[in-house]
C-alpha cells in the first residue's frame, strides 16, 4: 500500500516515531526510541514513488534540488505537525530523511536537564553552547530556553536557522526568525546584519565557519546573549572546535575572547529508557573562573577534571549524569556503559 505523506507522518506520530526514512527498494521506515522499523502496511518504494514524495515536499524547489543533489526545508503537515526535511539524491534516485518535531515547544523544566540549565535564560550576555550529535535534542533544548525568555522577559529575539524548525508565538518578546537561503544568504551575513537590528538575544542554528564564530564572539562582547549549536560531544571539544577554525596566529586572541564570553556548554545525547521512550543524558559545564583560566591558557584537556570539581556551580560530567540516570532506574547499566566516556568509571558507579 502506498501512503500519502500525511498518512506516513500520522502513522509515525502514532507510534511515537521521531524520524521517517524514504529510500527506494525499502518500505518507508520510522525511528522509534532510536530503532528503525517498517511503517506497518507500507509497500517497498519505487524510484518513482520517492520522486513523487520529494516533488510534493519540495514544490518549486524540486528542480534546484535535483541539480544540486540535496535540499533542506521545513514543512507543516495537517496544520500542526512541523517537520524538518532533507531530500538528497543517491544511486540515481531521491531519498528523504524527515525529522518530526514536537507540536508545541516544551517547557524547559520538563526536559529533565541539569538544574542549573534553568538559570541560563536569565543571563544578560555571553555565549551558551548546546552540543551533541545529530538527533540529540539540541534544537528542542534551545527552543525551550528561548521560549522561557519569550514568556518572562521583554526582549528582542532574532534567530538564524537552516531551516526554521520551531515557530515561536511572541508573548513578551519581539521575535524575528530568519531562514538561511530564504531570508539571508548565509549565517555569517545574517549575523552581521543582526547586530544592526537591535537584538537582545540571538540564536545561531549552527556555528559553521570562522566568520560566524568571530561575529558571535563580537556579539557576546558587546552585550548580547548568544545561543548556538556545535556538533561536538563534550565541552572541551566545543572549545577546541571553535578555536581551531582560526589560523594559529589568531588562536591566542580567540581563546582570550572565548574565556570572557563563554558562559556555559551543555552537551547531550538521547538514550533509550528502561521502559518506552528516550531520555537526555547531559554534561553541563558552567564556566567558572578556574575554567576561564584554562580556556585562556589553552589547557582544554584539564577542563574535564575541572568539571568534576565544580559541581557546586551546577556542572556535571556526562559520566556522572549516566550514573545518576542508572541509579534512578531510568536507563539500564548496559546503556550507561555504552554511552560512557570512561566505561570503567561508569561500570563502578552503576554496580549496585
């Protein structure tokens, strides 16, 4: 049986699916609690089926996608279900990866994040990074933080996204959401323009290049609160990733800027619960004076140990987060060990 896009999304939503994959030769598949499974009743797709789905989703942009080879976009189905979509060519046909977003932006305190995360929307300036692999919940966490600001402060929020995922309903804030490619040419161009648009809070969908990182540092130095994502798995990796983008001659200055502007780094991964669903395991680095010194001096390998000694500031390592989740019987000991940075440490901590 061949389903419409609306029917596929409804089936995945009903099964608590997070993603749908359309590939010729296979039935449409959905990811449920991190595991791919066939959508019941769906027949294997032909190349013509995949092209039809892609044309439906891409509309006028289909021909551009066919030439370039891939396309990012976001669509709303059934008037309420927002999806982030990537279309791409492979083996002469079109495939699609569709991320199903939450229908509403969740409350920040409902996400099970470390308690100190609740204080981050209250910051007046600086950089807050949310890091993790694709599908780790970064977009949801950032949306929840910005929506907290929207409901509690009178501020001007500007987002730069590729594509726009969550749609905010302005409350106390003025909110402008700009999409890369549609509303501005690039993150770097959009961010430079943003500094002339009287923002209080800036969201950068991804820190991709030198120009974007440099302008973000400038924005934070001039009194703005900047939220951004990076595809790294830990706080020290995030710092090195930002610094290493720059030529060696400039890295000392960039470390100095970063040491004064970085406020927190939240690294997260989504793991299967003991029961149904998934839960976020988080490493949170609240930047203390000691950590600022390590950043300035280029001693990022020592930051991991500094995290362990700054729990009073709200910091927590990923391994200690895993141990807490295991001891609370939220995840299994096996899941904790597989996700650990130091498997022996977590093994000792979960042996009870």
